[in-house]
C-alpha cells in the first residue's frame, strides 16, 4: 500500500520520503516512529534513552511474541532479546509497562547494548538531507556538530552524552507531524510491513503482527464446541480431561502468534489452565496431532448428522473458514476418518513445520 506524504514548505518531503530507502537494519524506521509519537505527545526535547526504550517496546511483540526476524544481524533485535532476558516481562506485556520497566532498569549488559544503538541511529536517519556528509565524516567525533550546521532538518542535537544525549525537534517538522500525524503513521506502517515481509518471507499474517496482541472473538467457535461437548461428553486432546460441565477455552493448536488467524481447523477446546500452560508453544506433533484429528473428525461427523450442529458450523464458517479450497477439501461430505486425518495433516503439517523452523518451542502437558 503506497502512502503519499503531503507537501509542505516546512521541510523537503521528497527527501523525507527517502528516509527508509535501502534499509539493511530496522533501526531507522523504529527511531523515526518513536520520534513522531513523542512529538504527537507534545515533546520537542527528547533523550536518546527514552527513544530507544520506545523502540524496544515497539519491536517487543514482533520479536518475543511473534518471533519475527528484524534482520540477519539486526542490532535492535539483539537489544530486544537482551531486554527480554533481563527484565523478565511477558512477551505480550503492555507497552507502557515495558517502557517504564526499561527506564528503571540498570542492568549493565542491557545498558551497554542500548548504547550501541546511539552510535549510528540518531545521525544516520537524516542522511538523505545531508548530501555533503560522506564516507568517514560519519565516523567523526564531531558528527553532531557537522549535522547541526545544516538547515531545514527534522531535528538537531541539543547535547551529546551517551544515552543521556538529547535531540531538539525543529519547529517546521513538529508542525508537519502535528498536522499530518495519521498519514505519517500510515506511511511508517506501510514501510514497516514491506520491510518485515522481506525479512520473513515464509511467515503468514505480517500485517497483524505490527501491533500488540489483541483480544480475539471466538464466541461462535466456543458455542459450536460447547454444543458438541453437551452431546458427546468428549475429552480435550492434551490431558484427556472431560470437558462436560467445564469452563472451556479455545486453543490454537499452532499458536496464533505464528498463524495470526482463527481458522476452524486450528482451533480445539481445552481448559483455561491447560491453554495457559501451553501458551504460544507448539504441541508435540506425534503425541497430539492424532488426538486433534479424532476430535475434529467427531465434530465433522456430527455436523452431518445433527441439523443444529450443522447450523452452528455454518455460522462459524462465516468468520473462521476463509479459504474456500480448505472448506471443500476438509469439510466435504463422505470422508472416512483416515481420509479426514490425511487431509487435515496436509493443511496443518506444513504450517506446523514452518513455525518450528522459526523457533516456536515444542510443548507437552
């Protein structure tokens, strides 16, 4: 999706539009995103440390929850992994808690890695505006002074002192951000998606992995499985717990944090405690896939035999079976249990293997 930046006399938007050209690492886009967010909140004098904390928080879910690759040796990704190890927060933690925790963390290893981001990030972002700064000039100890000698930049360096360094936003850029904040956010998002898709070519649902995890509406699926449970008294697949009269929870067999969808073939009823224990891990294939197939086949048979179950199934399909080929392959009439299991495996196994290759850990009860 192309997003066009509005013209203005305040800054050269043709140059602004080239900020993210030829990115080899992710830091530029996260740094810029943190800056416009702080401007939108009314800040014009901003410390390196606070911007880097926001960068870590913005990339936190992508790296720790969704296991996206930010680059082969991406500096920000390394910092996020270190932060995740040191501060002991959940992969799905709220952004404000991540930022507050990072701000109060004095772990030496983390601080050392955050300082690495201060060496290039703040200066290199504005390179398209600085045609006369070339080669070894970027390595100069006086790079901040060289940049400050230029006109019509996005920001200038108010002080340089490691993580305590500060940038001062130019009046023209601040006004431009405040007038066009939503458009700039869309532009950043578009570039972020393009960058992440290039770095993660086999990962589905990139567009849904830019933001923190959201609550998902699985009420139709829960109603469908509750009625099946009431009719059959089936057990859940992981710990053989009888689900009748239990408060059920709907589990994604392959974690949502990889598939980023709520397709019916990947959903199975369990208990809240088991779902919490499994979290975003991959269930042991040899131990659990056969049980998943048996449970799904039972539901498949019931929808053919029971009109109300079939109605609930069709209601689920409106939101939870979005691939017409999968619908015909898996839910056509007359399949034996072996045919159903083979077809389900053809759908699930490649996705399961891709998630395993990305680093999702194996789990069993």
